[in-house]
């Protein structure tokens, strides 16, 4: 069962990177001038100017698909997490303690001998159960039962705050059922997409052969499954369509759904999930109508092959090495990563994903300080002040809407470091000899936790990311900005750095998340997290017109020769990047250093602020990963996350003497400013 992460607007697509408190090195230089390419004029390409030499020489490690600032943070600290895991897995912890659970979970995952010996035995009973399905009714019941073990097959139920009654939780259903990254992958015919389609089909075939199917049948199964998925994909909304929260909100009565989609059998599904609900939020009704239709038109053997493939795929990365390799080979085609990560590193991701709040507790105890939290709170408050001042000065918004915007800004819930209320794992039994069963126990616990929330008041202390995560998010339903401990380190934040560095780094991140409260999606939610219009009519029209300017600007950016940034898909993130930069800069200008002109390392305070910003987004990606991102990631590529906002921001022009004729130059009237 998915969490409410579906609606979170994060600073990065990837989650799961971990970090730790950085030791303060007073001799550290916070600007890496050895990375500069001084042959490039700052006004032509500031990203290249700051990172050019680094971009020429940086090598993507064989176990990664990218390299850059985020990976630096991750690399510096993953050894620390390893230290925690190795310490607690030695085995002398009191039974039932979080140390015992984390330690034994990790040990069970490291026990490759047992895992190898078991092959695919852990999922055999489920595969046999699929063999025994007799009709559509049995099929529907099987899938619903798997959902109660948190196995997301075919469709995706989840529990979240009701968009139109945000203090109460509701059961919702999202579109799902595909193996490729998204619906468009089934319909594109370019050579890169065809390579991914082929890799996916090869993967499915391998999974059937590994579980004892002969190769002729395996090939037939794959063709059938692919055809079925393509039909499902035709009903999916595109990732741009999915950005519209209003169209994703369809609170429908279970009785009506049952009448309209009898084969899907909503009553059985909801009863099996163990929920008493008269109505549910069906985010994308066309997908569910399509599944209902396919349940009656697709032969049962095809569905059974589909269910088997779905189940094996879910388990492949945790079974014996042949399955892990098959799974990795497909990931390799998608991401360009050449070698699989070492087992311990995969296991720490698994611990983070399954016992995240237990690992989080051990992590913050060792690597997070209250001082960092207080420093962050100061920064957040300064950014709020700067944002308020910007709202007051907006020339396109009426006073009454401004008042409401400020109400929303000051209603932000601020979460820094880690949760006040750790998740309870007391009902999870962890055995150091049974990795697969441990995963099941965690999944079961997660399902129970989520499903128990249906129809109950929303608990706003909940977090959508674990403490060690190097990321941040805005959640419109809670109207909150959240900064896990993991991101509070250099190059984002360092207590020893000057304000220019911190405001250009974590300040930008804070401003970015704040602006999400007012982007194409966030702006549709009010201060209490309800999907409810609070805008004056002409303000709304102006906002939409300005959004179109952002879309057009980013549509003009390319990667990999001719592949364009999708302005509509990335509009919310681009607004957040533009607003975030402006707010962070204004807040920086309120500091002592911001009002000073003293140079450090030869740079003025303003120059240091912009260099810090460009350093944060330093990265290099495998082409394969870059393609997946451009197709599915709501964030623009890192180069454009620097180029776009700076080309709209006049103080940057002043700081680096950007002039007409420079490639980043835009006439003052063309510089886009929303917030
Ligand atoms: Zn974002």
C-alpha cells in the first residue's frame, strides 16, 4: 500500500540517499574553484563556468548511474550507516529492541548462503495459488488478498488525507499495473525506447524460465503480458495529465462503482482490504474501468501469466542470485548502471525501506544535533520573512489574495531533522535467519498501519521520508515543508560556512519547498490542505498566464541533442526553482554578509551565493538515466535547474555582469517572475 508520497513535491526524484552529520572542518573551502571552467563566460553558461572542469573529468562509478553533489553527500556518509548496521547486527541486543530488529533484519539480508539455497521457494506457494485460480471471481479475490500483504499487483490502493476534507483520511485508488516506467513507454517507437521495451521483455522471459516454465511457453507468456499491459497503458493518464489534482479527485460511492464495474467487484475488494467505507477516491476512473473491461475480455490464462510475472517481479531482487541478476539487468538497461551495488549497500536501502524509523532513530542519535535543527529553524523563519515581503510587492496580485497567500505561508507546518513520533514496530518479529519472512512481516505491518487510518482523523506528525534521506518535500495536504536530517549537510548546509554558502544551498532548498505551496498544484490547496480555490478570479488568470511563460521557457531547453525538457511536466518544479532562488537570495540579503561587500576567496558575497547554488546541482548522468528522467521526472535536468532560474533573475546579471549578447541574457521585460 502506497503512502501519501504520491502527492509530495520533493527537491529530487530519487529518495533513499542517506547522509550524516558532517564534521566541521574549519580549513575547508566551500567553493571548489578547481571545478571551474574559466574559459566559459558566466553569462553564457553559469553551470558550465562553475562546474565545467569537474564535468570534463568526473567519472561515474560502475555501481552508480550518476555522480555529483548528491552522490558526494551519500558517499561521504554511507560508511557511517554501514557502521551502525554492522554494530547492531553483531547480535547482543535485547530481544524486541529496535537494535535487535535492525541488526537481525540486516544480518538476514546479508546471509547470502541461505538466500541462495532457498532459490524461489519463498514465492512458490503464491505461484501455486495463481495456478489454482478458476475464474475471474477467484482472480479478483486473489489480487485483493495480495494487496493486504502490501503486494501492489495490478492496482494501487493507498490511504491519505481527503483532498476536500483534509483533516480526515480516505481510502484512494491510483492507476497502476504496468511494468515499464510509465504509459508512454508502451507507445513510443524511437530506438532508445525500443531498447527498454526489449530489455523488459527479456527480463520477463528470464523470470518465467527461472521458475520452471519452458522457453516456448515463456515467450508466449511475455507476448500476452506485454499486450495486456499495453491495453492497460492506453487507459492511463499521462504524467502531465496527472498533475491536475482536481481531475484526480473522484470521490465515488462503492455501490455505484460496483454497479459500473461489476467484474472488478469493488465490494469484495473493499471488504478484503478490511475497510468499512461507503465511498472511496478513485483517482483515475478510466484505468479502473479498463481493468474491469479487461477482466471480462482477456482469457484467464493470460491473466494468470500476468499475475505470476507481477509476483515474481516484486520478489526478484530479494531471491537467489539468478533472480537478482535478471532484475539488475533490466535496471541496467533503464539506468546505465554497469555493476550491481555490493550486498551490504542494497541491504541498507532495504532496512531504510522496511524499518526506516528504527534505523532513523539510531542514525539521528549518532549523527544529528539540536544545534543543526535550531540553525535550520532560523533559516526557515528568515525565508518566510523574505517570502512575505515578496508577496507584498507583487504587481499582479490583488490585496485580498495576497492576504490569503500570506495566511497560507504562515500556516506552513515546519518539520526539521526527524519525526517527533517514531513508527511502532512492536508487532514486527524479525528473525536473523529469514530475510524473506522479515520483509513480509514489515510489509504486513505497513499495510495494517495504513489501512487502520481509513476514516480516522489525519495525524499531521507523520513524515513521508525517513530521517537519513537526502531530500526535502512539500506536502499540500498537510501544508508542510519537511527537511530530513540527511539533507542538512554540505554542500547544502554547514554550520561553519558563511551565509552565502548556506543560503545558496539549503536556503534554496527551503525556498523551493515553500514555493511548492504556490506552484501549479500547491496553489490549488488552501492553508488547511483542502483542494479549494482561494484565489481572486483575475489573480488566477494572471497566475495561469505566468505559468505558461515558464512552460514555454523550459520547453526550449534540450538534453542529449534533440530531446527536449517537457515544460508542462516540469512546471511545478521549475516554479519552485525560480521562486526558491529569489526567496533565498532576498533572505540572504537580510544577513550581515548579504549587506556587506567583503570578498572571500576573491568572490563578493552575491557571487558566492550564486556559485553555491550552481555547485549544489553539479551532476553527470548516464544517458540511459537522463532519458528516463526526461520522460518521467517532474524536475528539469540539473543544468537547466541552474540556467533557467538565473536567466530570469536580475541580481545574477549584476553579480556577474551579464550583458546583451550573452547566452543567458534576457531583456528585463522577458525575465519571468511569478513569486
Ligand atoms: Zn520540488
